[in-house]
């Protein structure tokens, strides 16, 4: 969100090398796994509160998705799921709800038409549509929870009571060259929160709606997950116990004459398949801008993709999803003001795995 310049370049470099690097991504995998488990427990608790596990219960997929994304990024940055204790059922309290609402308010008005954006000399003088007032209040709403945690953490590093890096905030505080100011750290964290809470949750809500409109696609997704997760399986005649780590030979796969015609010949078109070119997340031909492109392209492609995939996979693996009884069809109507569905998508969820997997919070 910062103007392009030396400060922007510096922060972008620090973000790429120290926060969104592959090594840090792997380091924080257990954190993301914990929150995926927490999501399953939370949905299970909502079902039990409404009726019974066998009958299922109504789940607001937008709320569940946004909560998961908020939990993940808070845990990655601050090492905590909630600012306080959270609810007994694993849901957020007022603090987390207020923070997420403020983040989406910032997003809404960042993308809105604003006259001072085109006449900068008016900024701070005349707020024609009230946008500046709204976005300042939203930023304050987020930072009133973030800033005390950041200031306290800086103090613990300075006085020596904290000596090990355990989360993203620690990495930013201990960054050596250039040394980041507290304001640099707070601005970086605000941007991380905004990007992470919005995109994955909205994508999953749309995908769930689209898949339930086409039950055959949802069935295929469930079968695909069942084939690779949880239980024993047989692949090409080999028995693989559940929990095994399977190492694939990239050379063996790429040069297998049983798979590829003339495997030693360079032929890039063999990967396109019969249905045309495979969709990728980064497209230099500008046919799809899922993560933007160029200098402003999103550096969080790996993190965003991982959070989105984990959220969607856990939801369709852990539960059977059905339409509410009073709504025989799905209405996938776009909102006029943003990229959300016009109405939050609500569905009936029923557990489909053994009960012991739905651990209580």
C-alpha cells in the first residue's frame, strides 16, 4: 500500500527474504496445521450445539473461513490464536470480530473511488465522501490490538527476557540490516493481516458454492482427498500404510517410457494435455491475474495458496455438505461493491470421519 520508492523496495525485500521465504514457510507449517485442526473442531462444535452429529448443523462458511484465516495469520505473527481467551466452542470473541471487520473495512475503502486520490492537494482538507475518516477509524481499530503486542514484544527482546525467534514478529524485530523501526514493523504486519484474511476466505466461500452447485465436482474432490489422506492405500500394486512418507523420483517420473512417448526428447507440449494449457498461478501472458503481476505482484503466492488449499481441503474432507432444507438451489450472486457473494453462503455440515478425529477444544 505504500508509495513506490526506496522504502517500498526495502520492505518488499525484507518480506520476500525473511517472511515469505520457503524456509520460513516450512518452519511455520505446524502452526498452520494446528489451526486446520482447530477449524475442524470448531465446525464440529457448532454442529453439536445445534442438533446432533448425525443430523448435522448450519454452518456459515464465510464466518468459518474468515475465522480460520484470521487465526492462522495471528498465530504466525503473534504466536497466539486469539487476543484473549476466545469462546469455549473455539470461536472468536469481540476482539477478533472487531479486528476482522476493521480489516475488511480497510480493504473496501482502499479499492473505492476517492476524489483526493486524483487531487492529492485535497487530502486532509476536504473529505467529500467520508472515506478518510472511515479508513482512519478502521486502521485504529486494527492497531489498538496489534500495537500493544508489538511494543511489548520489542521490550522483551530489549531486556533479554525473550531470546528465541518463535514467530514472524520475532523475525521482524530481530532483523539486522537495515534495522526496522517499530512503525516499519507495524505497517508490515498490517499489510500481512489484510492480504491473508481476505483472499483465501473469499475464494473458498465461492468454491464451496460452485462445487455444491455441481455435486459431481464436490464428489470428485472428496474422493481425491480420501485417496491421499487418512487411510492405508495401494498405488501401482504397492501397499502404503497410512502416515508413510512417500518420496517420488522426479527423474524416474520424467523419463519413464511407460508414461511418456520418447521421454528423452525435449517436448514441452506433452505437458499441455488434451484439454489445453494447464492453469498456473502466475501467468506472464496476463490471461489470469490471481496474484497480480510485475513489481506489484503478490510475494505471498506460496502462503496464500497453502492457506486456501488447506482451508478448502479440511472442510470437504472433514464434513459432508448439503443445502439447507428450505433452499433447494444455490444462488451465486455477486455483490455490487466487492468480490464477495451477495449473501454469506450457509450450508448443512455433517461429520464424515471417525469421531475421535474431531478433537474437543
